[in-house]
C-alpha cells in the first residue's frame, strides 16, 4: 500500500533569527533534522516523500538535502516529489491583500501538495524531531481499515515539547475517554516554568496532550482543506497576518462532527530549532541518540 510523508519546509523561520532554519546541520555528519524524520519514515514503511518548499529556497534545499535524499530514496524504492507554497497561490476570486508578505499558514502549505497526494499520508514540520515511535504508530494507522474522514494525530505530552530558550506555540488537545480528539486550541507563548508550563501567566497541565502538527490524513482531506481555505479567506479579519492553520481547521471540523481524529500517544521527547540557542541542545540530543544506538553514525546505512 502506498503511504506518503508530507514535509512542510517552507517556513521563513523569523524566530530563528534569519537564515533557513530547516537546513541547519545538527547531526554528526551535518545531517539536518529532516534527515532523521525521513530515515524514521522510510524505516516505518512510508514509500513516498513530498517536500513543500518555497521557490526562492529550491536550489539551496536541493543542494543541502534534496539531491541526497533522492539517492537514499532511490535505493529504498521511495518516490520523491516537490511542491511550492506561495503567497499568491489563492483560490479563484481572491487576491493578496496590500501589505501582506508571508504565506497563509500550514493549511495553505499542505494544499500546495494537493495534486501530488493520492494515498493516505502523514504531514509533519521540517524543523521538528518527532522520534521513531510516532512514525511507526501513524503508519500502522494508515494501513488500518477506516473511513475517508477518520484521521489520527500523534499525541505528544506537553512537557516533552517545550524549549529551554523561549516560548512556543502548541495545539493543546481535549481528548475523550475513548482516545479521540474533541478539540484543539492553538496556544501561543507557552513557556517552560518550574512547575511545568504556562501561557501568558495561565498555568497549563504539563502532562496533557498537544499537537506537534503530525497528522495522519486521507486524500479526501485535501478537498475539505480546500473548501476550508475559501471560507477562511472570506471570514479572516486579519488580512495582513492571519493564518489558515491545520489544527484550527481540524478543530472546526470536529465541532461540526464531520471527522474523527484518533489520538495516538507518543512519549518520545520532541526537540527542534525554534531559536538560535536551541541548536546546541539539538546537536547534543542527536549525539546521545547515536551513542545509545538509536541511530547509526552513518544515518541511512541500516536502510540499505
């Protein structure tokens, strides 16, 4: 069965302080975070990779990772494709508001891959490390029998997803007794504090589930996402900075009882490069994973 990994790598990375944070080397042989996600996805059984990037980083992206990953993919019978997120890529009848400079968020990013997706897929952020467990569990979910509007997400424990160097944005989740998502609240300014976590002074449960934008979806979701983008553009009250976000839209679909989302717990610790200061921690984390045998020094050797 075909299954795809869709990687959102078009982010500008403003909090990272300039540069292309998705392409920052963090491994022992200059691997980037995406290398580890791609390794784990191929190991779990995914056989297609779709990169969502921007046109202006295409050459750097292919030089830094794309060409190398294509070689790895070829050896493992994995298809590789590219698509591009653009500020100007809007539905018929809409135009870019004067003064807007950034694309429209993760919902629009995934829509860029619409013509490339004909199989169940998992979508992730390029600059987040998710751990092996989530890829295995979500791939297993994709292979199960379920309806076209039955989705899943990797449920990370909030305390495992915080940065030591600043605030982060997370989708805080409400989950019912059967393990299904009932709502997701995009929450900004989440900080690690002595007793767990807080957002703008409000205490948060550090053991609650949060979304790290790792969703298991069906091709039918793309049509829903397209309809939702039109509605967003009609009702968005912040034309300069408003974003069409996957967690927010999924929350709307849940509220309307149009979909189900199974929350699949993972206790792996997230890490990523949100801030410049995060890089040193991430480099040390990958060294530890290599030293404990989770990965080989030559990352892809165990796939060939």
